[in-house]
């Protein structure tokens, strides 16, 4: 009975929220590819959520097979002339097409149309995030504490940078700061990175440079990781509680700002990992995302939808990485084709796809290993 209860808790509390969030994000990503492909008159053979054997599906009047497959960890749109789900062109399939069929093949389209189709997936992810944030902002507003400094800890980065009690943080590196939580998120993602703080000190604006220290901190749902810390405490005075309300247009704009903040913060963090200024502790794979999904689902539907927006931005960014087999790799190929006036040779493209597949697999193994180490409690 304990086993059955545990299994039910795992499915209901972790797997279902994870699949719910992932399916939304994957569907919109592939819908972006699909919509622009149809606009460019590219024949779409299949629209799949998941990989492997088909569970169920239907074929529409234009010959596209819409299907749900039994491995629900991603999805794909397969165009006419493609060899596989990664949009690797098949010369053999194209050679067997009639002249009329070739006109609707993805590879036969002008390079700008192919680039538009490929870029549409990540762009759809960003649009989805903006819309989710906008709906949440217009529905609930944004509540938090004003970024008022109540105490500066001795020896911390804030003290070294010149911040004093009573300062109100207005901007960090040009980003407007409205709540203390926004301040915290910027600092967490920028360990060992100099940041320019604009603070209101007794009605006068003061510019200060603060470099967050790298410390083990509780960053999300009780999990401790190496992250930025500047050594200060915000004011908990009820008078500093604010509720920011938005009109629909303001909510869309703020949704765009929130999406951009996630993009810039993620890019900054990844660059920090590459340059060894940041720890790779915050990297996670499917196991970690599933774990977080379950924890966030316990907090309610609204936090789970917010997680879907964050995950949508992350998937859009990952797919824009200039790695062959990902959308960004295809865009690199198309850029080279536009500059050369002709496509790269089949051999160069094939080698690139193989290298790209190897890199993606190595990354998946790395993040999955880190996920497992977190679960067993041995990740340093």
C-alpha cells in the first residue's frame, strides 16, 4: 500500500505537472514553426507532441498528421523533404518527389523563408511567455516590498560598494527595480560580476558599483546553490508593501520586460559559467524541471503557469544556440548560405549535424547527472 501511495504521489504531484508545463511549451514552439511554414506554403507531413510510437492522432485536409506520441519529452514538426524530426534534408526523398511536390518542400524555399520558419519556434516561445506574464499582471498585478535597505552587513559586497541603510535601490545595470524580490533575482544571477546600482539616498541619486560575492544560498524552494550575495537586508515595514496594477497594454509591456529580464539574466549566467565566473550548480535537466514542477504545483495553478512562462523562455533560448541540429544551428547554416550564395556542402552539413547531436547528448548526460547527484545529495 505504501508503494501504491508513493507511486500515486509521484505521478499526481510531479509527473503530471511536469508534463502539463512541458506540453504547453513544446506545443507553442512547434506551432510557431508550423504556422510560418504554412504561410510560406511548405507542406508539413507531421506535427508531433512527443517522440516514438504514436498513441493517437488525426490527419487534416492538407495532409498533416497531428499526433501525440508515447515519449512526451519534446516534439517536432516534420516538413516535406525532411529525413527526420530534426529537419535534416533527405536528398533521396526529394529526388523521388514530383516537380509539383518539390515546390512545397522545405529545402526548395528561399533561404529567408527557411530562416523565418526555423526562427518562428523560439519566437513563439518568447511570445507565449510575454502573454502568460501579461495575463498574470493584468489579473493580479505585482505585489512586493519596496527595495529599501534596512541593514548592511559588515564586510559584505554592499558595504564595500558604498550602500548604506536607508538607501532605496532604483536601478541595477539600467534595469528598473520596483521590488526587493527583483533586486534579489538580479544579485543571485550575477555572482562575481560588477553591477552598477542607482540608489536614492535622501532624495539624491547616487551611482555605486557592487560586485556580488559567490556564496551558497537558498535560491529556490529551499534548494541551496552557489549564487550571488551582497550582504544586506531589506525593510519588512508594512508601509513598504506595494501593489502595482497594470492596464492590458502596460501588462503586455511589462510581460515583455519580464521576458527580457529572464533572457538577459540567463545569457549572463551561461556566459559566466563559460568564463568560469559562475558555478554550473544552477544547470538542470528534465529530472530537475520535473521536481520543480511538482513543488511549484503544490503552491497553486498560478505559480505553475508562471513556471511555464519561465520554461518557455529557457527552451526558446536553448533552441537558438548556434549548434547544428538545434534551430540556432540551422540559422547559422542559412546565414552561411546567404553570404556564399549557395548552401554548404552536404558533407559539411552532415558533419555539423553529427557534431551537434554529440554536443546535445553530452549536455543532456551532464545535466541529468547533476540532477541525480542533487537527488542523492552529493552534488558539490
